[in-house]
C-alpha cells in the first residue's frame, strides 16, 4: 500500500511524504504507482515553477517534500495532489492510505 502523509499547519498543507508500493500489479506494470509517481513529480515541478521553494528529500522508497514560501499557492497545489490521490483510491481501493498530520 502507498502511504501518502500530508503535512498541515493551521489549515494549510505545506508538504507530504509518499512511501510504499500500491500492490495493484507487479513492479513496473502498476498503473497506481505510475499515476502517483507522475503526480508527485508534477507537483514538485509546479511548486518549483511558482517559487514555492520545495525542499525535496528522496531515499529508498520515500519522497518527502516541504515548502514554506508562497504558502497559499503551495497549499492549493498540495490539496489538488491529495484530491488526485483520493480519486485514484476510489478507482483502485486499498492501494493508497492518505493521512493528514498537524505540524
């Protein structure tokens, strides 16, 4: 299962941590993992493009991103990422666990 943890500060999202594997199909053929990976890469690129100064850390099977600049813009983008994951979860149940953590 993919674990998507979003960081919330005073009602605004300011980062996320994504880890795990969806388990929908074999590695390299999993459309859920591909969708999540693509969406994460797009959001990080957009955060960078809109000067939201994403701080990204990648380790073995984990990507974490935090931002402090342009918080309203960043929060709106991160909210869209969360909604995208929720839509994937509707289509492919039990592949993603979404949590919100207060930071």
